[in-house]
C-alpha cells in the first residue's frame, strides 16, 4: 500500500495526526507539572506559616500543651496537610487524628466531610521539619501532604478530556486522512487509467474531475491527445497522399517503358521526354519531403541580422513577378522605407516565397496578391493577402500541420515549413480567410531580438 500515492498521502496525514496528538499530550504534561508546582508552592508557604504558629504557641505557653495545638492542626488539615508534633525527645504530643477526636462531635463530623481525612499509617509518608525557640530546638513537625480533592478532580477531568479528545481527534484524523488521500489521488488514478489506454494505442481523453493543478494536467493531457489524434489523421493522409503521388509517376513511367519494350510505342525523343517529365515529377515529390526535413533540422540555426524589409521584398517580387503576369494576377507591395527586422535573410525569403506560391495557386486570372508591412504592438508584421478562393473554415485549424492538403496536387508542406521557420524566429503567424473572397497570412516578428 505504501508504494501507491494514496498510501503515501495517507501515511503523511496520519503522521501529522500522530504528531498533533503527541504535542497535545506534551502540553497536558507541562500544564499538570506547572499546576502541581503551583499547588505545592502554596502548600509549602502554608506549612511555614503553620511552623511559625506552632513556635509562637510554644513561646506563649512556655511549653507544649496539646489543647492549645488543636486549632493549628485543624487549620493544617484544611489546607491539605496531616500533622504530627513531637517534643525534643521525639515523644508524640499530638497528631491530626487526636486533634479531631478532641473536637465536639458536630464540629468533628463537619471537618471529616470537608476533608475526607484518612490517617496515614506509613512513616515514610511524613516529612520532618525542626521547630525552634530562642535558637534552641524544641521539637519536630512531621508533615504528610494530602492531595486535595479539587486537585484530584482537576487531574481526573483533564485526563478524561485528553483521552476523549485523543480518541475523537485520532478517529477524525484517520477518517479525514482516508477521505483526503482518496480525493487527492482520484484524479491521478483517472489519469493513470487513461495513460494505460494510450499506451495500448487507445487515444482516449482523461476526465477532468477538478480545477486544481491535477485538473490542469488532465486538461493539458487532453490537448495532447487531440493533437495526437490530428497527427494520426494527418499521418494516415500522408501515407495515402505520398503513396498516391509517388504511384502516379511510377505507373506512368512503368507503362510507357513497357509499351516501348513491347513495341507499342516508338523509342523516340518525345517518348523519352514524357518519361523524363514523370521522373521530374517524382523527384519534386521527394525534394519536397527532403525540404521539410531539412527545415525542421535547421530551423533553430538562424543567421540573424538586421534586414531592411523593402529591398528584400522588392527583390522577391522582381524574381517571381513573371509567374504572376503569366497568370494575369497583379502583385503589389506596400512597405515603409525604414521598416526592418532581425531575421535570417534566406529563411525570411523562404517564408515569403511559400506564402506567395500558395496565394498564386488560390487566385484566378484578374485577381490580386499584395504584400504589406505594418507595425503592431512592438512587432513588425508582414502580410501576404490574395483575392482568391479562400479556405474552408473546417480546414483552417489544420493548414499548418505537416502534409495536410486542402487541394489535390500538393503534399501540404508549404505552410508547415512557414510555421516552422516563423516559430524559429519567435514570430506569430495568423490567417484570416473567407470562402470566395480571399485569404491573408500575417507573420509578426518581434521588433527586437528576443532575450
């Protein structure tokens, strides 16, 4: 049991409970000790007062007379002390029992009822105090301290209270230890069961049973499961897409080669060019996969430098403007003269080119693609917008996932590359789109280098 989290929680709470009870018992011991010291101190003061009275009585009567000592012994009994008075020859003059016998019956009965006096028969119970008069020892006072009923009642009640409190507190502590330890581990056990299912290939989400740190952990776990589910969907699509993309050129190559071998097609330059085009298509697919792998491995190694945006964007436009003109799509730029960012020039160019390529594919003849730069909350944002077909809202959450395709003829790695490179620059990328009206991708770079 102690190997489980529940057992450890229970043991910890149980130890705290035992420590609390031990502290209570220690406090009780110290209180009773102080109480006894207080009572004994008061009794000691009264004993010295009794000694003074006895010595004064001796001087007043020029010796010991038992009839004059009765009141002093009754006083001693009422303060919780049994007394024996002896002369200098150790002869007993009077004791508490004899003093009580010298009282009238009514008075004696009242004293007995108040004191519950029982004479002590053990000599060892008495403590001796010498009596003096004029510097000469005149006798001995023997004292047996009785425990007053009030002290016994106090001690008895305190013992009952401590025992009762210890039982109630102990049972309550054990009960609360069980309840709290089970409550604390309930969420962990639920998460453990879910993890066990995940380890067996079942991507199920955990139940969120609380709003504390464990609940936050379960929430984060569920987000991870959702991501894994999406990745699994994308992986399956990747296998299908890559297989399809590769199978098509391979089938075409194989078919044409078999036709040439069988003599169905001539072994001409045109036929070889057709096969070459299919080989190129296959090569482009493999290069796309390699490019994404390369971006992932090199994204963290950036050659950051301060770049004036307008010149580099103008060079990109000059390079790719012919492609836009061929499709009769307008390409324009709006950028402040002094706009600059800290970035890797080559990787920045790759981000812009991939966004322009997607915009060109999505825009029909007569449309427009625009690159604009603006400032936004200590960030410099580059926006590539088009007036193309837009993106299905259901596809928007997945467009930056690797190998996600929103249309045929693409492996779906262009926007994944853009996202990888943006993350490497600590930049944020967002998309706004509307079906039939166009799409805009905005990449916001920090104005200063991140610390």
